[in-house]
């Protein structure tokens, strides 16, 4: 998901407030809940984007959806977003907050996409490679299976990507063969 810079500003202010009050882990849990709820509810995302629904109604609906499930700081923050007319940014702010939290805690996300599920040995190799490239950081390993890769795996660590999939090699070969360097003798 592309996150707007304004979402990072709101997430940064929420993070500063959570750090000041000593509630960083609680607010992080709240924002993960908000992000998951928004990702899984198309109706909620449509409501947040709707110019027809009045801000006070949006605030009441958010209170009904998240009331009792999130802390006071998060609830107040969502109210501020609604009052400022920025409620459409709520899913983006939640994602940005998660990224800022991971940076603050020294956690790096490693995304592994493979044709088949990883066994313990392969998982350990990926983890050691990530620890070697980013010493002293905590590794958050996220695995995904995609049979279309045919074989091998693709690893993304931050903005670095290592693609050792069979489908990638076949695409490279296809591109190489399409060049046709043969020049007939005249």
C-alpha cells in the first residue's frame, strides 16, 4: 500500500503522544486492529471516504466499531481525525504507525514468497541472511506461497529484493532468446 506523507505526519504525532504517555505497545495493538478492520471491511472504507455521511455520524460509527476495543488515546486520536475531516486517512495512518513502530523497535520485515511452504532449514537460512545484512535488528519473517513461481523463492528485505524464482529465470531466458543476435552472412 502506498502511504501518503500526511498519514506519516499524523502517525508520527500519535507515536510521540504514545511514547510520552508510555502507551506505545498498547497504541500499536490498537492501530493493528484498526488496520486489520479497515482492510477487511469494504463498507467501513466506503463510509470513511463518503462525503455524504456527516462527520459526527462517522465519529459515532467509529466509536461503535472500536468502542471498548481500543484505548483512550487511540479513540481520541480517531475523533481528532474525524473533526479535521481526515478520517479517510485512518487506514493509512494505521499502516504508517506500524512502520514507525517497527523502526522505533529495530524490527525489519522480511517478506518471502515461495512456490511451496518453507521448511525449518530454509526459514533458518533466510533468517540468517537477513540478520547478516541487518545486524542487531529483530527479524519479522512474513511468508507467502505462490505456486505460479514454479520453484525457488523471492525475498524482500526493506527496499532490497532477491529473486531466485524459476518463473523469473524463464522470463530472463525468454527475453534473451527474443533478441536473436544471429546475423546471416551476405
